[in-house]
């Protein structure tokens, strides 16, 4: 990819419809800070209003305000000063101050008999290291928490074990250990991974900043000052900020180190613009601040990942360092893990983990369509440029997920046992059906044929509306423990908010879920 950088301007001019009323309004950075502070100032009053116990406190994490004045406030909870994992909740307050409803990750009252652990923290760390099972793993300590995500609150420890996954991806494994028995209760990986390959998207706009010492830095001042760094084969640290003398970046070959940087920066810009255009969202976390990207990670590393700890994207250079994994859909997918972390914070395990992965597939696909780039037309195929199977087939299919040989087309009581990249198939299939409908169809030259569980016919409402509904549900109704049944409830409520209960869009959501066996 060869780029003549631009100081300003959108990465795409493709618009997205803005439903009125229930559409979230954009909050400036100062306005968001003020809203968070106000909500925290009134957190005690809110806790009493919700009937929480005396030991329970609310900690504000996010505030979303709709055009009709409704305010959705997302809280974490503490109990006797200890973080409650699975204690998150969202309140929905009308413009007149009345409480419209509340969504809790768990319905159980938060309480434990004692906050004194029967086993020491060191024992919990040993359990965590054993659970990690990776060489050179290191536990960073164990903090005492209340584990409530499974339903019944228990006193526990949370340990974070850092090391490497089997493919060289960094690992931040969170392990929950029962503080009474010392046994492992739950674990999840905090580094969210995906795969792709570099894509030459022609001449594209790219935000850069003139450097005080002359030349230009790959810093996008128009999009939260997103920065792109060169790790130069390293696996830690930030790397070196990309700099160029004449503001013409890359030459379309892997031999030029700037080429991968251009792809990464372009992907970040399009993802930022998509969130802004479609949802009035000011950056991944909604605070106007950009993540940053690191390219040329490791040696022949065949993956890309998002990390909340650095709030950054990292890309490997692929097999033989010949195919940097810096494609547009990879950027949209991985950066959408950041969106999920900043909102519902879906646990990366079982059904909630499948929903987490599906959210990234849904918005990664939406970003690709939004870009409206003829060199990489939007489609409902995930990782279609990778050729990971050696026969030109994509990594995942949204119209019929089982075509990859592992993903689920429909919900079953065992779907949560699948790897999250495969249990995501149920939501991916739902999104395709809601967007395009069932049966045979061709979109941008790609043929699809989407089946249904019960043989029903589903009529799609269009991808833009489907994305609005998923985003609304994710940011205002989903919690850390949302299951597929909960996702159905949340998306139906989102459709009712945006388009009206009983509307064609609402009925289509119900029909699409029924078609993937979620009832």
C-alpha cells in the first residue's frame, strides 16, 4: 500500500442511518467526565434505590445518554470493599428521573459469610500457575474478590498469570480460586486474538502529524492521536514511532516496513470513523482517546491481538514474515474487543465468550462494508484473505458458520463448551439473518445461502439497522455474564427502543433468534 498522507478528512464517506430518540448522543470528553462524576456522586442514592445491601457499593464505569433523555449508567460493585466479579449492572433512567429498569449480571443478592480467607494468597497463586500450564509463566499476585458470576457469591482470589500462549501470543490468564477450598473456580484469557493477512487497499487517506524536528510522524491527530509503532521483531514495550520525511508512506511491499504500518493506521482510522458515523461514539472507549497500534511483532508471528492492559492492537508479520496481519477486517475485529471491554465486558468464556467474539466479527464486518473500498469489498466472510486452509476458503462464514467445520449454526445446551471462536457462530448467523435474511443471496459478488433451524423464512432488515440494534444492546443491556438467551432479550429491547415494540425490525429480531434456536 502506498499512501499520500492527509492531515485531516474521514477514512470513508459511507454514511450510516441514525435512528432518533433512542440513539445515543455524542458526549464531549469534558461532558463525559462530568456525567461520570455526577453518577458517582449519586451512587449511594442509586444503591439504596435498588435495594442493595449495606456492604454493597457502586462504582461507575460508563454513562450513555440517549437523544430522548434516557440515561444508561453502567456500574461495577464492591462488597465490604472487595471487587465483585459478576456484580456489574446497568440502570436505565428516563429523562424525568424515573427508573425504567435495571439489568444485572446476576440476580442473586451479593453476600458472603466472611471476608476472611481460609487459604493464603500464595496457595491461590500456585493453583493459578498450575491452571496456566505454560512454560515461564509468572503470577502477578492474587487479590481477594467476591466471585458472583456463577450465581452464588463466594469469597475468592483472582490471580493473573502472564506468559506465552502456544503460538507466541502473550497470555494474561485470569484464574479465580475459591478462598475457602483453594480450588480453581473459573479462568479466562484477557488477550483476545484473531487472524488475517495484509491487504493492499490502494491509495487511502491517512492522518499524520508534522514533527517539530521536521518530517512527519504516524500520529492521527484527527482521531484521538492514534499512534503506530514499529516493534522491529520485539515482543514487549511500545516500539519506535513511525516517521517519514516526505509524508508518502509505504510502497506496497513487505520489504518496506512502512507498508504494514499504513495498513494498521488505515484500519484504525476506518474503525474510528465507523463508530463515529454509525453510533456517535467518540473512540473505542467513548472518551475521545485513541488506542495505539504496534506492527512487526515477534518473528513470523501468525496472529494479531488486542490487549486491554495496554489499550493497543498488535500485529505479527505472518508465515516467513511475508504477510503482515494488518488487514482492515482484522483491525475492526480486534479493536471491537476494546469496545466490548469498555461496555458490557463480556466474560471471555462459554456463551458470553462466544458473544464477545461474535461482537468483534459483527463490527469487523461492518467496518469492512463501511470502508466502501473496491479493493476489499464488504462481505460476510471472516478472514477471507488469509487462505489458512490452502484452498481459498475463509476462516469463518456468517451465513452458515458450520461451513468452517467447527462453528455452531444454532444454539444448543452444549454450545458453551465450544471454543469461543466457534460458539460465536450462533450470534454471527443471527446477525447475517437479521441483516440479509435466509436463503440464497448474492452481495458484492459473493454468494450466500443461509439456512434456519426450523425451516422458517427470515426477511432481513439491512445490515445498518442490524448493527444499530447489536450496538444498542451491547452498550446498554448486555452485562459480563450475558448468555444467548440474555442476548435475545437485550436485542429485542434495543429494537423496541430504536424502532418500536411490534415494529418490523422488532419482529425480525425475534424471527432471526428463533431461526438459530434461541427462544
